[in-house]
C-alpha cells in the first residue's frame, strides 16, 4: 500500500514538473515578446522546443534521484542536486535551441532553463522545508521498528533523535531472548524476535530498521521474508557485514538483486560532467599553452641532446597502464642513471624524489619549478587516461609495493593536479600524500575539483613545494 501511494505521488510530481517546465518556457517566450510562428518549419521547431521544455527538467530530476523519498536527505544535498538539475536543464535547452535554429534564440532557451531550475526548484524547496517543519511538530511521521537492542540499535535511536525533521517514531525493539538489552532502552518497548509477525499484523509499522549484531545474521532471512510478505520496507545497516566496508549500491546480477561494495559510489551524472569539464579544459588549455610549448620545445632542443618529449608508463584507473607524456626535463639517459642516485632519495615509502636531482637539465629546472613540463599531459586528459583533477599517476614498480589501503588511490582516474599538488608537493611525506588522495576520493565533488583547480594556479605560479 505504501509503495503504491509513493508511485502515485511520484507520477503526480513528474506531471507537475513537466507542465511547470512547459509553462516556464512559454512565459519566457511571452515576456521577451517572441513572435508566434506560422505554419511551417518554424512551428515544428517551436513544438520540439516546447516538448524539450516539458521533458528535460523531469529527466534531470530523475537522473539525480530527486523523485525518490527525500525524507532522510540533508538540506545541502537536496539544494545541491536541484541546482545541478537546473544547470543540466539550462544547458540542454540551450543546445536544443542551437540545433533547431529558432524560433527562440539559444540565449532565451538558456534563460528558460535557468528559470525552470530557479522557480520550480524553489517550489520544491518550499515543499521540502514545509514537510520537515511539519515532522518536527509531530505530523507526517513514520513508525519504525528496530531489530536489535544493543549498541547498533542505540546508535539508530540517537540518529533518529538528532534528526526530528525525518519524522520517525520508534514503536519498539525486537531481539533474541537470550541477548542482553541496553539499559537505556525502555523495557516495555522490547519484544522477542519471534513476535515480529504479530507486531507487523497488529501494529502500524512503516519501516523495519535492522541494527542487529553480526551474531544474528542467521535470523536475517526469515525476518526479511516476513517484512516482504507484509509489504513493510526494511532498512539494513551495512556495517552488519563489517565496520570498514565502503557504502553499497544496489545493482543486478542477471535476475538477482545485489549489493555492490565499491570503494567509491560517485554520481554518474556528476562523473559525466567531470569528463566534460576535462575535455573542455584540456582543449582550451592546449590551445592557450601552444606558444609556451613551442618555446619550451625549442629551449630543450637547443640546450640538450635527446627528444623533446619524455614518455613513461604509469598506472591509471584500477591499475590500467598508459603512456604519460611530459616535456623532457632530464638528460636523455636519465632512467639508466637512476641506480647511481637512489641513495639521494628524500621521500619515504615506495616513491623516489630528489629535490636537487643531478640528472635535471638547466632548462628542466625552470620547467619543473612552474610545472610547465606537465602541459603535454593535457593530451592524456583528452584521451581519457587522466583527468584535470585526481591522484597523481604512480609508476608500476611503486604500485607493486603498495599496501592494500594505498592501492585505493587507483580507484579514481589520475589527474594533473590534486590535493597533494596544492598542499606542498615534495614537502609532504608519502603517508600524508596517500591520506590526501583518499580524502579527495572519498569526498569528491565537482565543487571540490573547481576549488583544487583554483588553488593550483598560485601553487604553480609561486612554485610551491616544487
């Protein structure tokens, strides 16, 4: 019943968003006095643009999970996803108007998309805020039954108490009869696990939250079956399978539903936007840096023998090997001379770094100081081997010495710049380097990428940590 109600509500929201999107586009056209096209190609283009105005906004919201329940979503996450949906809508309408060539100018289509994001997003935000306020006042709440009476169950209770805007009321706790009960849990709310069918039948229960200890895994199957038969949603805290697992994602394995415990579960739309930003940034960067590349190539050629470009095998996403391209800053036989200077290594861990490397040429020192030797890696970004922002790509022999936790650095596409790059570079030890990379991976967002790119500019100009 609850699922049917939510499906109906979701369809209503989609219809409202579609109608609102179309009306917003018509209002913008009316406000800017766009002439009504007569019969012919112009009318067909107008109709197609109107269809786009009705569908793009709901599609953007759906792709960002905004037609799912937002009860437990944070305010910041809710606002951020709507802002991203508005930008996607504006970009899509702008592109559609460019392709159709009228009757609405691309700039007006862009304005309509931004208006959809602003007006319809503000309305949704108002509904979101109103519901949270109503829940704080004891309305629109859900009854929750917690499975477990130990530390995990108490943690669930504290989380619910800290978030009154979620609108949850705990109706009871169920557990094995032989297990100890936390003294902070009221005795009259504790029930035996075998009483679950009776509780589901006789009490109003909107959700069952499983917070049992790992020793009760055997009881999970019958419990899930009872809840599924009664049509009651069940929420499983995945720390039941271990305290150090990454967040899971629900997926499919043929006809079976699975939980995928990947190291990172970044939003696919955001990752697509990151790739788009990489392509645009690398294209513009190569175009703007071409004079610098030309001068640097000439300087390298005139001052030392050997090729202008240096190519080296590095490890990328999940250990994939690729050939990185840099301006050559060392003598031509630098790699053959490595054994001669291994004793000069200034970096701990499986990384070799020497600040005053005798193999570096005079021009190479200048290029390295301002990271100009890294510019050709924009080609690696265009190819998809690298990203503008991400952990620096290590050498294969370095990866072979990684511990398991250190190898997680490879779970995201490597980049030209990263937190390590803007935090001191060679002045930072290997352990801190790994910590910064994992911090970036776990907290990744497009906004974080923009911040790192902005911090990279002064770090490069002043040669910080080079």
